[in-house]
C-alpha cells in the first residue's frame, strides 16, 4: 500500500470539487482531488445553463446564492481560461422563458414583478416578438421573458479547463475511489483507496450524488440522493436553428456553438441507474418539437444521463460537517451545480482557509448531524 500526504484532500472531481480546489490553489497548501470516475457524474452531463431565475420560484437564500454566482462567472471563466489555455467562454445571447398557455403567461408576469427588482435586465415579449428573435420557435408560444444575462457554458469544456487550471496551479488529481476514512478524536487523519493511504490535515467531501457514502463513514446525516437526468443532443444543423436558450418547466433547448441543440432533461428517482430509456428520449423529443417544430427533422446525435445530487430540502449543503473538526462538505447542488460552482468554490475556500462564515441556510447541521 502506497503512503501519500496532502494538506487538503478533496473527494470528488466534479465541478464542485474542482472549483473548490481551484479557489484553494491560491493558498500555499498542498491540495489533492480524488475522483473515481463514477458513471453518471452530473457535471459532465449537464446542459450548462447559468439561469438563477429559471430555477428559483421566489426571492430567498437560494436565489441570493445563485445571483452571486452568476455575477462571479465572467471573472471565474477568465481566470480558468487564462490558467488552462483552453477556450472557455460564456455562450449565447441569453434565455427566453416561454409560455404556451395563458396560465403560463400569467405566471411569467407574476414572476417578472419580483424578478425585475433583482437588477438583471429582463424584458416581456409577445409571441410575435419571440419569433422575430427566433424564427424557428413554435406558433404556440404566446409570450416570453427575455433574459440576456442568463447565458450558458459548455460543461465538459468547463471541467477540462478547471482540471487543467488546477494542475497548472499544482493541485494533484488522482484517479481512485475512496473506500474508507481513518479518524482520531473527531479528526479525519487519512483516506484509503484500494492501493493507497493518503494522510491529510483537512478533508472536503464533494462527492455529488455519492456524498452520503462518505457521510455514513462519519456517522452524520447528509441526506443527498441521486436524481437522474436524461438529456440528448440533436443535429448538428448547418444553419443554427436557435440562438437563445428556450426554457419551459417541461423542457429546455440549449444551442451549442457546433450547431447541435441540447434538449433537457428528465427528473427521475431511480437510484444510481444511469441508463437512458426509450420513454425518456421520446418525452424529450416531444418536448423539444413542441418548442421548435422543425427539430423533428434533426437526427438524434447522442443521449446520456447524469445523477444530480439532490438534498432533502433541495438546497446545497456547504460547510463544516457537524461533530468533525477538520471535515467540510459541499454537495446537494441539484439542478444548479454548474451555475453555483464559482460561489461554492469561493465560499468554501474562505471557510476552509480562514474560517469565514457561510450562509446559515446551507449549514449541513440543519439535518441534525449524527445519524
Ligand atoms: C441532465 C442534467 C442537466 C443539468 N443541467 C444543469 C444546468 O443547465 N445548469 C446547472 O447549473 N446545473 C445543471 N445540472 C446540475 C449539475 O450538473 C450538478 O448540480 C453538478 O454537476 C454537481 O456537481 P458535483 O461536483 O457536486 O457532482 P458530480 O459532478 O456528480 O461529481 C461528483 C464526483 O465525485 C466522485 N466521487 C464520489 N464518491 C467518490 C469516492 N468515494 N471516491 C472518489 N470519488 C468519488 C464521482 O466520481 C464524481 O465524479 C444538470 C445535471 C444533469 C444531470
């Protein structure tokens, strides 16, 4: 068995673990990220929308966190792009949240009343105005909220760039599954894989939908379960069918730079099953074609799944693990981990390095601590 040491050890090399490592890498500590490449890693599967207002139904701590993360995104991308040398960028002219019934249009209007106070530029469009911006959009679209600052990013490129940027800053990245922890007096002193023992001074659990396994070793309640998302790509089409992301609660379409359109996503509680299903793919295609009818002619380029880490109250868990002096957790980002990556990395790094306080709403102790 190999013996290694790292001052700070992060379990999980998805967008959350890597963003934490990236923000920590400005310190002088040695940092290691361990990842087991579980099938279903959420970060590689995501659509990449950076859309706080699509997901939040009212003002509150989640929306504050999401907006703070969106504000940080340009600087985050610039830093990761410069350090990695990869052409990472925030894409597209923004999002159209569309309504196809009068009830949906009324809901958009009600939401706009409180959303407008948040400082993002938002505009109410009629169906005709939507089709002027997006000629392929369905005639059935009655209205939309146009949100130019809710753009998107290519998640696989983001992961590749974060990984390269971390490496350049000296963060070690190890392929391997953590299968157990060693502790002394409420401190984790080492983690074990099949072949190695890594001693550490600080442990960060960012294991996505698998975080509860580490929590069980610690005897604490981290109620996070997998929520499967099936998602697919249509095209590519030589003449891009869309510029904006089209979003409804049932389906969304995210145009990629290469002419493909990503269609998301199902929400299924099926444990760690990462299959795609005929029903899931058919439902996504139907939803897509109801927004852009000509998508019916587009080939199915690929379909895949990811397991979102969903917490019991749908809010992230960020902070110190109750009862443990040197263990921190960042998980439960559900449908929004790509959006929330910059703020999570920044808040967690400050908390780990300087004990800076984190917002109470996300305190992991809210679920009672011990199992
Ligand atoms: C279909 C779909 C669409 C989505 N679309 C969006 C979107 O548009 N916008 C948005 O903001 N978010 C979106 N999300 C959500 C987002 O992808 C997740 O919230 C985010 O990726 C979670 O990141 P994570 O790092 O916590 O988890 P993951 O990306 O799942 O990473 C966790 C990592 O931990 C590793 N791990 C776990 N246990 C161990 C262990 N014991 N040892 C070693 N490694 C371990 C796993 O191998 C895994 O790689 C989407 C998700 C899905 C599935």
